[in-house]
C-alpha cells in the first residue's frame, strides 16, 4: 500500500507538470496571432496595413525605475482620473473618481500606502482633452474602469497561481526528500497531502483565470453561459476533492481519497483541456469576425481604384486568396470547437484523448491559415498603394 500512494502522487505530479505546460503553450500560441484588421488610416498609424503589432515602446520610466526612481502618473479626464504607479518593482493602475489634485494624491496614498510627501515629489499630472460630446466622458470612463478592474483581477489570479505553484513545488520537493520514512510519519503524511492539495488549487486558479477571460470576451450570452457552466461544474468537483483530501486524517483515508481522486482526474483533465481549447478558439473566431467586418471597406477601395481606370486584376487575385484563407481558418476553428465539444460526451478516455488531439490539430490549422491570410492582406494593400501611386504619376504626366 505504501507504493500505491507514492505511485498516485507521482502520477498526479506528472499530469500537473506536463499537461499544464502543454496547455500554457496552447494559450501562448494565440498571442502570436492576434490581428485587428483595420482601415487604411490605421495602416499609416501603425506602419502596415492589416493588423496591429503591439510593439512595446521604449519605456523611459522603466529605465528610470531601474536606476532607483519612482514613476507616478495621473491622467485627468472630465470627471475621473487614471493613475499609474511603478515603485520598487511593482506596477499598479487604478481609477479615482475625482479631478481634484489634493484628492488624487490622497487617493494614491490610500491605494498604495506610499508616503504623501513621496507621492507629491514624484507625481506627474497630465490633463487629457477629448472632443466634447454628450455622454462621451462617462462612457469612456466606464470602459477604462472596466478594463482596469479586469486587469487587476487577472493580476491577482496570476499571483495566486504563482503562489500555488510555488507551494506545490516546495511540498513536492519535501515529500520526495522524506518519503522513505513512510506515510505513517506525520511530516511525510502532511507533505504528501499538501502537495496534492496545492496542485488542485493551481488547477482551480487556472479555471478562475479562464472564467475572467470569458467575461471579457465578445461572445453571445448563450456561448458564455455554456462555457461558464462547464467551468463551474469542473471547478466544483475539484473543490470537493481538494477539501476531501485536505480533511484526510489517517494514512489509509488519504490513500483511499487520492485513489478516488485519481480515477476522477483521469476524466477531468480532458474536460479542462477541452474548455481551455474552446476559449482560445472563440477568441480566434472573434478575430476572424473582425476581419470579415472590414471586407466591404476593402472592396470599396478596390472598386474606387477601378473607377479611376486602374488595373486591379492582381489585387483582386490576392484578395480572393485572402478571403479563401480567412474562410478556411474559420472552418478549421469550427471543426476544432466540434472536437472539443465531443470530449465531454466521449464514452471513454481513449476517445476523449483522440477528440482533444483532433481539436488541437484543427486549431493550429486555423492559426496557420489566419497567418497566411494576414500576409495576403498586407500584399493587397501593398499593390493597392502602388496602383494608387501609378494613377497619381499618370495624372501628373497628363496634366503636364
């Protein structure tokens, strides 16, 4: 029996240590392809047409901070203030519902715990101006506040995940170091129990982060409700097992509870992977739909060139390829969703694993097609600008 508890705990470690690395890589894959298709004005603003690359500007304030300086910035709007604070390696952003400078400083002191004189000496205040329109400031303020609250929540969840992962690794290391004493030893008993419990807490925190992600995404209520319900179902079961294992009071009870959890986990892990997959696929579909919403703008620009006598055959050819790849990406994304949904109704672990693998394959195909479509769109507007330039040259020659 002693070997069985070691085997189950080691198996749980392998699943946590490897499964979630894979999930993390899947989540990061989306970061590589997050285009926001735009109109021609955005091309000139961002340096190319078709999508935004969120380049991190050279952060002088970060360099100042490394040299021992603090950075406190307050942007004052119509009836609210956005505050950014970077001190001692930590960064915070928050809203204050005031434009009074003294009240802003008081708010920063209350939020951060910094000394008032320190804030007064380091604060940088900017007055922001926007076009006057009814309701503009209140709506913008609410949007900014919602973004900041979401960001703060995500940062807290991220911090909790790091804590759980650290605790998990510490307890696992301790368990590996002293397990030869046997489970009847209190230190071994507590270490074996704690590192499984912290592992479950880490997974729960991952689900919490997914929940926040869903709440911030642009999706219809039925889809978000379905995803949130799936998360809640899995999380409730994990919480049950965490509490059950945590409350184990004897070696035999701990063995029994971990064995029962191991059987449950064999199915839960596929459901968690499927939920994660569905969230990133819906994010991808949102990007694709944004691209599709710009089709009429692009087609109008091409038609306008044709009305001026330009030869747009090459542009039309590249644009048709762009649309085909965009559509292919969308189809692969829907296929991925279908496979991820099939995981929940799979009759056995083998089928669940196959459906999950198929879903990931379709997702990567969708990403690849989307990347190719972005390059096509860049080429469309490269040709568009060249044709526009040729028209300008031709008109100048004719007038001369």
